[in-house]
C-alpha cells in the first residue's frame, strides 16, 4: 500500500521534471526568432550565469545532505580492530562441513562471527527459520573475516555454503540455535556427562550427522567408489578400536578398503572435535547399521591423542 503511494509521488515528481525541461525548450524556441539586442542580451546572460551558479550550489547541498541522510549502516566491521562483541562465534569451513563454536547464541546482543577455512574458499551464509538470508561472508584459508549480526528472533538458523567448493558442496550445511535473551544456553558442547548413556548416544548421532554423514551418509552406506561404507566396515567392526580412533583423529588417504581405493581424503578430526565428541561418534559407528563392536570412552581417545 505505502509502496504504491511512494511510486505515485515519484511518478508525479518525474512528470514535473519532464514538464520543466519541456518548458525550457519551448521558451528557447519562442525566443529564437528575435534579433539580438547587445546590451540587454549581455545583462540577461550575466543574470542567467549567476542563477546557474546558485542553482548548482543548491543542488550540491541537496546531493550531500540527501546522500548522508540515506546512508545505511555498513554491516562489515573493521577487520583488524577488537570489536568487543559480547558473543563470539568461531566458524571454520572445510570440505564439506562447518565447525561452529559455540552453536547456540542469544537474541538482543551483537554476535561477532569469526569466519575462516581450512582448505579452499567457502561462503558462510546464515539463513533465518523462514529461509531468508540474514548475513554472509567469505570463509577463506589464512584469513579470518568478521561479521557482526544481532539476532531479534529466536529459532533454528541454517548455515549453508555459498561458494561452490567441490563434490559435496550442496551438503555443506549446519544449524545455529538462537535462544531468547534471558534463556540459558544449552550448548551441545559438554553434553556428554549429562545423563549417561542416553545423552552420549544422542551426542554420537549429532556429531556423526553434523560432520560425517555428508560423506559416509546417515545410513552408514557411504557412496559407492567415492566414500567407503562404515556399515560392516572392517576397521569399524574390529574388536581392537585402536585403528578406528587413529583414523578419526588423524585422517587417512589412499588405503584400499575391501579392495576399493578411494580418491577422496578422510579428514582428521583431532583439532575440531573434543575427546567426548570423537568417542561418541566412534560409538555411534560401532553400534549402528547392524554393527555390534565394543565401544570406546573419551579416555581412550585422550590416551591415543598423546601417542
Ligand atoms: C570429506 C568426506 C569425509 C568425511 C566428512 C568423513 N569421512 Fe571418514 N572417510 C572418508 C574417506 C574418503 C575414507 C577412506 C580413506 C582411505 O582412502 O582410506 C574414510 C574413511 C573412514 C574410516 C576408515 C574406514 C576404513 O575401513 O579404513 C572411518 C572409521 C571413518 N572414515 C570415520 C569417519 C568419521 C567418524 C567421520 C566424522 C567425524 C568421518 N569419517 C568423516 C571420507 C570422509
Ligand atoms: Cu563450501
């Protein structure tokens, strides 16, 4: 409704402008036949130039005042100075997952996202629950890009990659929980240690789905000849979990699995996930999709990290 009114006003202003220009032409044409009166012409010319000068000055003032008054707040803060935001979220992109810590923020106070990448360029984009994009910045290896955003509505926000970064680019998604200002932040970090086995199993499913399912699939079946299946996998079902922990901590590449050599790399997760998270993910793999292998503890992972 208001948009229609504004459009009509603009339209009338444009019509008036066209009318003024047309009037000028008509005036010139109507005067063109008259012989030049030297003295009078010179005077008129002089006045016209003065008027021109004034009009130009007025236009300049209108231009600068108008430009300044309609300036919008620029969303990219200075990149090298401390920003002092109350909430800081570290974001690391990697083919093909996001590591976001913490994964819960509050509404009402500004959040500083520090965004970087471990491998290639990615695009960090944040979508509101209604699927509208609210902010975005580039995730670049070797740089940390900062972007500020103040959430007004709680809900589950979605993170997506906006820069094509290879095979599983479209699967590179993650969620960010936004809670109302007064609410306590129930982060998934440290969720293990809550109510025992149930929360560990939930953590395992979450860690796997957030970080591993993009390649190995939620079904644990992988993608034939691209990503190995973990259902019935010899390392995952082995009684001795040493190799399993080692591969998840440090990654591996080019090792034939059941006669298939995979071109892609299994990334190491030691620097991104805590001992609890790695143990939970490993146990998820060892007890899902028909696997029944002995489970591990966070202490086992910690011990192997030291070797
Ligand atoms: C970017 C894709 C990708 C992601 C993400 C990924 N993996 Fe892998 N994973 C692979 C590939 C490729 C291999 C095979 C590596 C090789 O050549 O030996 C593999 C191998 C493995 C193996 C060893 C299988 C064997 O028989 O040697 C395990 C265990 C494993 N991944 C667990 C995980 C866990 C746990 C996560 C999440 C924390 C994860 N992977 C995330 C691609 C991925
Ligand atoms: Cu990407």
